[in-house]
């Protein structure tokens, strides 16, 4: 699993770690990428006894990190845009997030799971179910964001501008 965020408090790393501490009976590892200050997070990981399962990595190209993950975990308290969710789906990687993520509507069923809020108990339940599921077809996940690229965005902007100007299309 991968947690990729520069603002770990806001993006829900604390409840994610608490949830994972309750899933010791299941095989998993978590790569944490992004936090500028790692020492408080390393202390928390140590306090939870998760040193052998939680690894801190240097930031690298997001598509490469996401494509190599089995699940992106972003149990955010607030995320208006959710770019990393779009990137994960474009890479064919399922997502675990919250309703507070801007792109949560793209994540359901095959694409992962959405919990109501970043709560350790809710996350533990969702993670347990997700870890038991089969790996989804990456092409199905990529299709969810296929029409969200630059060309589609430019077509929508052009159509809106023409509507505002009252010009024929």
C-alpha cells in the first residue's frame, strides 16, 4: 500500500496507522512518501509496533510510485481537488479514501472504497475488506479517468465559453 502526501496530518496518516495497527493478522506493508518531517511519524510507527511494516521512502515520480502500489490510501480530512486519486486511477491502482476527497465519486466498487470520514475503526473495516478482494483490472480503473484529461477539459471550457458568448458551436 502507498500513502502519498506532503501534509500527512491533513491527509489522514494518523488514523490510517491506527487502523493498520489493528490488522496485524493480515499481510500488508505501507510505503509512506511525502512527509517533510518524518521523525514524529517514525515515533508514532514505533509506538504502534509497526516498524517492520511501515517504510518511509523518498519522493519519486508519482506515476511510478502509484503504478507499483496495490492500493493508494488517502483517508483525507479535506482534499478539494484529489489529483493523486486521479493519478492513481490513471495508473490502474485502486484507492481507499474518504467522502471528503474531491474525487471520491470516482472511487467505488472496482476502483476501491470510500469511507465516510478518516476514522480508524471505519478505515480498519474498509482495509480488511479491500485486502481480501482480488486485484482489479487496471484497464477498468484507467477508464474512470480517461475523459478527465486535458483535451476533455479544453473541450468543456470551449463549449462553456461559446455558450456564454451565445455563439453557435
